[in-house]
C-alpha cells in the first residue's frame, strides 16, 4: 500500500514475477488504516473489535464492514481477502508493516484526480530499440529511432527519482537491453538501488554472460521463445540458422546458474502446432516457473494479416494446452484470441465496452524512451501526440504533472477535430473513467488519427482488421 494524495493505493510491486495477475485498487484512508492492522499480531476477531472502537460502530456492523473490505476486488480473479495469510505460515520479520498514521489525509491536500495517481508507481524503460532478432511478428517501432541512447548517468538519476516516488520495480522493454554494451551495468545499477528488474530478452546469452548475471544478483529473466523446433524458431526470428539452438542452450545455462525463467511465446500459423511441444518441454524444466502464450495481434509498424492464427488452430491448441495446464496449473497461461472489437450490434458492443479493463496509460506509470523522452504507453513509442516530457530537461514529477500529461488525462472535447468522439455525449466519462486505448485506436485507424475512439466503442467505425 502507498499513500496517494488524500487516498491510498493497493498494488502489485512485482507482478511479472508472480503467478498472480497484476492487482490495483484505490482505497479511502479508512480502508487503508484498517488493512494496516493486519500486521501478524492481531487475529481477525481483534481487528474487528478495534474497528468497532475506531469507527464507533456496534459489533455486528464493524464485523460486516471488515468483511466487505476484504471482499473488494483487486483484479478479475482476486479480492483483498485473497492476500490475507496466516502469520504462522511466514516469517513476520520479512513482511511489510504499515503505520496507520501514514494514511491520514493532510489538511491541505487537494481532492482526488479520478483514476489517475498523484504519484506514478510503475515505469517501463526502453534502453534501446536495437534487437538481435528481426521477428516476423514484431510490434516495435524499430525504425522510428536513430538518435543517441541515454547514458548511465541519466539512468542512475531516474532510478533515484523513482525510488523517491516509492517505486520498486523497473520493467525493461524495447529493443533488447543486451544489445547495449553497458547492459550489465544498467542491470547492476537497478539491483544496487533495491529495484526488481524485469528483463525480457531474445539474446542468445553465453555461459559466461549468464554466470555474470548470477554474480551481480539477477535471479529471474524472461526468455521469449516461440517453438521447440530450432528451424521454426529460426524462421520466425529471421536470423541466420543456428539461433534456435543457441536460445535453447541459453535456457540450459540459466538453469545451471540458478536463475529462474519466465517465458513468453507468440502464436502464429508458423508455430502454433509446435507450441504444444514447447509447452511440454517447458513443463519439465524446474527453473521455468511461468510461461505465457499469446496469439499474434495486429502490429502498428510491421503488420501482416497472414500472421493471424485461424480459430480452428487456436481451438486445437487450447484443447491440448488445457491438459498441460491441469498438470501445471500455476505455470502456464494462455489468453486466447482477442475479441473482434467490431462484432455485434451497437447494444452488444456497448455492453462489452462498458466492461473493458481500465487503460492504464498516463494513469499509474510512464515509459522512458531510449533518448530519455517520456511517453504514456510502450507501444506508442515516438508518436509526438503522446510524448509528455523529457528527462534530459525535466524531473520525473515535473513530467508527470506537465501540461501535456494533464491534457491527455483530462482532454478537452473542443480540441477534437473530427471522428466519433467530437460530439459524443459520453466524452468525459469515457476518457477520464476507464479510458480509451490509445494503442488500439492507432492500430484500428492509423497513426494520424490519435484522437479517434477506441475501436471497441459502440459508436466507433469499422477500421483495420484486429484479429
């Protein structure tokens, strides 16, 4: 938990390295104060008694109030109560304890900012746009950047500012961090600052490089791998023959070095039939603790329709995948095909749209580009409409509260030149509530239409094919 203005937030510190989905929820001060009482010293009954006294309630009402708090959802699968555990099962000295007084609002604190955090709690850093591979399904804007990459001094200053904001995790993306000559220094800096670095890579690391990672304290790495057959891997990543064998060997080196592994696999017609063999192989690897399989989705920068999986192949994959998942229930994850955003009549689309997940762009975190500029979503990259600042010239919090960031968070309908949002009566509640997905908007209608609606909106026109 962390104070956020006149409220608090409950969130996952390092969701990527957990079998649980990412969790987030705003809490009012009383809710945060009550949760701070779960400190391993009180049982549930004594906490309810304390709330009875604190809130001047009768015993039954206090009990109901605490039960209702624990039943609040923090994700689609979990409630707050899911994460209340028996103190006898853990070392209490190693858990986080909270001072309830921290959550008391300041008298001069301004009101809430809707769904936007007063202080960001997550960040993604793109240290480079260079890659070892040239994946057929790549979604990155690899040709959109040719400038100078930020140096280690800017990175260290960013880490310090992030720690001052209460951040504990740094997610790397890009580009592949290991294409930078100072990759190990960037990782070591992150670890020395007490940050959890989440690092995805397709770089075929050598035994010495893996041992170096272990020596500096890295405990988890994500390997992106799409098949078990080396020839299929080589075909998908479009590099010289032999890469597939090398990346499989990297998995072995990581096991030998004691580094745990997450894997990520993108399914296309070229590899979906071999992906089950990959899942079976990964299931036998004790150091692989989490494997995600995702169907190819439309790319903004190098899209091809022939990379979409056909529904029949997906159904066959799911049939076999479900059998493997029963054997390893907390290890394998498959999101299935994304829904067609244009499917259904206006009423059906309205129902789906109202239940969409909240777009987190510019609400709880930011993305640092290779040159130090900051944007609101990883897949928007260098699109000028979404650049909110520059770490070469501004502090992190100056960027978070910059006019551009606030304009994106609270857009003016009068500034919309055309499209379905221009005269929509739900403009404010849509944009400042769950939000519209900027990324999907650009995918559906092109990079020159950043102000157009989310394609899932029932009033949005049919655009590019999305699945």
